[in-house]
C-alpha cells in the first residue's frame, strides 16, 4: 500500500472520530484554549497564527481572543496558491474575512503580511512522535519547512485527544509538530 493510501485511511478514521465529538466542540475548544495559555511558552508580544475552524475542527477562536487580549499580534493564513506555502496576514479585531479557496474564510491579500513566531496548526490526526496528517494539500508542511529554514518557529497542533493515533504514516516532506494541545493537556515532542 502506498503512503498516500495509508494517509487516506487515517484521514477517514480521524474524520469519523472527530465527527463523534460534534456536540462538544465548543466546550472542548474552550478547554484547549485554557490549556494552551497555561502550558505553551509564549514570549511577550509574540505573533501567533491560528486558523478559522471548518466542520468539527477544534475551534481556535477562543484562543485567538485570549491571545489578542494578552497583547499578542494575531495572524491568519491565506492560501497563496496550490503547491505554495501559506501567506500570513495580520488579523485585528473587527477585520472581516473573505471567501478563499477550499471553502475557507481567510484574510484579504492586501492585509499586512506577518511572519508568525508561533503557528497553531489544524490537523486530522497526530501521533506520539509529533507527526500530523492534515487534509492532504501539504500547505502546512511546505509552510513550516520554509519558515524553519529561515528562523525558529514553534508549531503547535490544536486537536482533540480522539485524533491521536499510535502512528501516522509520514515521509521526508512531513514536518513534525513541536507541541500538541488537546483537552487532556499539552505535550512537547522531542527533536
């Protein structure tokens, strides 16, 4: 079986696991935000990128509100094009997102660009070594590779405990997370 087929099988199971949590997404997302704020090392004034949740994803909105209140600069990703790394744009209170590709809501292309210090990363599945599986387009892997080649950035997965697998298939293009935050706590992965 190819790695792509293995990943697709994990994606399917992860979506089913996550869908079962639908009635609790708001509650669990608030808990994730609390745990993130208590356990993830945040330098003063760090720029933090997160995402706008789709479907039953862990919702990063409560975290973004709290981070903004603490004085952090908030950024959101914008898809720059198929096969390219994500662009990040400053997201201030009151800014209105625009429709983007893949059914996403994202910043407008003319908003100020930012290189985030910390990326809150969506995912479908993760394992105990810090590997993740997303939706399959590779945007976060390309983005993390580009950012990490230039400087230190922290990649924090934001997901539900039910999305953990013993192991997820990965190859040389897959970027590992530095941390994972679930409703059960935060875990740092060793390099």
